[in-house]
C-alpha cells in the first residue's frame, strides 16, 4: 500500500541574499517525489542591500539584541515578500497545498553557541496565506548538539535512488552543493539504514568569498559564469600564503559566510583578485571531496548543484585540483534531468512533509546531532 501523498511549497533564500527559490512538490515524505513547478523571485535592490548590511552588522547574539527593531522590520518585509510568492504559486495550482516549508533568511549561524537565526515569521506567514507553515528547521538539531547544517542530505538520499534507477549510476553517489557555503552528501548504498548510510558535511566556502569580492570591487553582485575570474590571473604567491594560513581542522563543524575573509586579496585588480579567490575556493572544495572520497578507489560520481555549478572557472579549478584522482567524476546534476537551481527549495518542501510526519530530517553523520532529529515548527494561524 502506498503512503499518502502531500503537496508542499518549499521556500529557500540562500546566502547570496538576492531572492527566493520556490518549489511546489508532491511527496509521501519517504520515497515518492515529484516536482510540480519551480520559480525564482528576486528581491528588490533595497531589500537586498538591507540584508547584506544587516548580516555584516550581526556578528554575535548580542548584536541581535542591539539591532532588534531593525531586524524586526526587515523580518516582516521578508515574510510579506515570501507570503506573496506563496499566494501567487497557489493561484497557479488547482489542488490544496498541505504545507509551506519556510526556511527564512539566515542572518547568523553559530553552532558552537547552539544558535542559528533565520529571519522569517512563520506565524505571520500562516496568517497571511491561510496555510500551515513549517519553519525554524535548524533549532532542534542544535539542541541535540548538532551543527544545524547541512539539512538537505535526506533529500539527496531520495534523489540518489531516482538517479541510480533511471541512469544506472552505482553507489556510492555524492552530491556537491555549491551555494554560499559548499557542502557534500555521500550516500553509501541503496536502501540501507539512513543513520549509517548517509554522511554529510560543510566542505568550505562556495560562492560567498567570490560574491563578497565582486560586490566590494564592482557594481555587480556575483561573477556570472566565472567570466571575471577567467579574465584575470591567479596570484600564486598570495594564493599559497592563503592556503598556508587557512586550515580546516575538522569537517565536523558547519560553516557560516563570516568564517571566511577576502582580505588576503587586497591590492589585487578586480580580475586577478577574483581569479585568486576563486582558485582558493576551489582548493578548499577539492579538499572536502578528497575527505569524502577517503580511501575509495572505485569510480564515484559527484553531482553538482547550487548556483556555483554555473561558474565554469570554479568548476574547472576544482577538477584541476583533483586531476590525480582518476576515479572521481564531477557532473552537473542537470545532466540527470534535475534542475540544480532548485534542489534546496524542493528539499525544504520535502523536509516540511517529514517534519509533519514526525520523521527525522538530520542524523548523527549529517549534522553531528546525538540522535536522529525531527526539525521544524508547525504553525496554523488562521
């Protein structure tokens, strides 16, 4: 007997803070999944700038208290923006929408202090859209001594089964998500106990350092397709110093964009700085892939999703660092009939369904939580 299918909207606004990815999905919260539609809604320039400024100001929990009124104002604006999106998507879909998975906009992530703050008022959204909203996905994991991230591995596990069956891709299957931060999920076998079979970790910066450099040195917000970096020259001396000075002691800690600093490239031209920072980012991602690969010598595929997969210079640099690893293949997830822009928004629709069903969304080997953890708060405020 098949499980009941639910319809959910997943909302994801990443560390680029430029807009919201929206996905409407159908799933049973277990193994059944279908994508109905995906859309992107861009923040206006004023909201985008406010978010960037606030993130730069909020460096600690004390800062949250200091800027309470400003945060509340922006949180309301974000919530209204997301709510209008849900209403627009709902009008295009005939059937009832069971849940909205509302991730919100991360403004501070500090797992050492068991804290992660996402701007987004779930109660207000529920009131505005007249639907059940599930939000605050990270806090329960943090309470259970987890890192609060990454949360998409359970969805990657579901996608791995589809890819294995349709394209005969053998396990282990890995996912490399390059958002603001990069993270890696490794699914070891098919249909094994999730607690033992699913491994994940934040592997380093993704787009965050590159975006920061571009914003501070040009009128653009990001390096489209890696074209600026491609036109520059890597400063090998500065790159080597950056690599020597930066150590990731362990892949057991989740990361925040504030963990990375672009000051080492100060004084370089826009193009050379971008090329050097992009190569540094590629180096750290490659180190994460080497860690995930371990002693494995069998052919293994890494499916790349997230905005960073479009940066051809970054991807080529990662491949260059892994040239000696003949068994590792990097492919865009789009090659397997999945849209790499919307994996995370689809995931939060799926996580909302699992949260409602009281199923875990994080595991000891994905976030370092002590026990498999059900995350998210359900609110019905209408």
